[in-house]
């Protein structure tokens, strides 16, 4: 059984300027995350721009990532689509290619109910063939997976945890309270709440900022694991300046621009969601400077 824990990179998908997939850089980023000591890679999530890709492109990305990882660390693949049928189909493909887990975002655009969410996740768990990590992101999907729904889903074989990107700590805490930590993992999808998730009994985080500072994000978990709470808190707090930039626009653009400024060749976010202007870049550059100076201090 897959052990879901630690810091899992919410991997950006590198593109060339014409928005085609940069497969060489995709593979390079897999190695970068492994060398940084991350505990897993989550490809085709929100940072991976799965919402902006065709079925065939998603398959190609997972092929590259799974092949490059070569069992050196677990690979979580975002296979959530707007319909159950397509989600099952993509999950089956991920299993065929050797993925370790399917991360399933709640169906989006059309309104849904808790009963509909339960049926969706249960069907994917039963038919997709992979362990399922629920992905709760109400700001993008329009629906929050209620903790009572999670309590029921945690009893379904093959549903092994949840990534909570609600940004609401009490929501994440309710997930922890109603599930068995030995059988069901609760992960923070918000970089700012990773340490607090761990302190509350959760299992770690799926981190977009790992694209920018992979070693720093790993240090939150490693210091917590060693009981060095002062250092874990210092590292957790150190990313705040970059997190504050997320309010300026699409967080995916913040991550890719910040990574670019530190020498990573991730390319643009697919239009129309890419942001490139002087004020945006200046704010990110200032945040990176603050973080760097704080580290030196």
C-alpha cells in the first residue's frame, strides 16, 4: 500500500513559448525534485495545468514523468475530469503507464451535490484501478467536499486520502478528526498550512512552491519529523512573501515566473492565464529577494 506522506511537488508542466510541451525540461524537473529529497511528484494538477490540456497531452505528460521517475519516488497523477466516465478512462490509462496514485479533483463547472461527489469518487475508486487521493479545491470547482462526505469516502477501498486546497484550516481539521490517520492521509494543498496540518495530525502537503524552492519545502517536513519545531516554523514562515504574491493573479503564473527568475526553464502558463507585466514581475522579484535575505540573515 502506498504510504502518503511528506512533501509532494505539485509539478508545473514546462512549455515552450508556442505552448507545446517541453518534454526534456519535464524530465529534468523530475530529477530536480528527486535530488531535492521530495517524497513524491504530483503531475497534472492545478500547477500542472491539466485543465488546459487535451486527453492525449495528459497521457504524454504522465508517460514522461512516470518513465523518468522510474520508481525512485511515488508519482501521483491528476486524472480528474468534468465527467465520471472520462475520469475513469484517464485513471485507467495512468494505471497502465505505472502511476502510483490518482489525484481526483472534484468535477467542475456544473453544480454538484455531496451525493454526486460521493458517487463520483466511489466509482473512480472502484473502476479506475488506482489508489485515489481526493482533491478538494472549492475556489476552482465551486463545491467543497463536506467532512461528512469525506468520512464516508474514507471507508471506500482504494480511497486513501485527501488534498485540501480550501485554504480553510478548520475544514482540513475536520477531515483529520473524522478519519483514521493510519488508513487515510490528509494533506494540505496550501503551502502556508503544511506545518499546521502536520501538527494537527495530518500527513504533509502537496506544494506548488516546491517548483520554486524544493529543498526549502522539504525542510519544513524534515524539521517537523525531527521535532525541531522552531526551525520548521521559521522555514514555513519564510515562504510568506511569495505566497502573498498569489493574490495578484493566477497562482500558476506566480509559480512559473518565480521559478524562471531563479533559473528554471518552465516557460509560460497557457493563454489566457499567463501573466507577464512589470508590476507583477517586480512584486515577485521583491518577494524572492526578501526570502533570500532572510535566509542569509
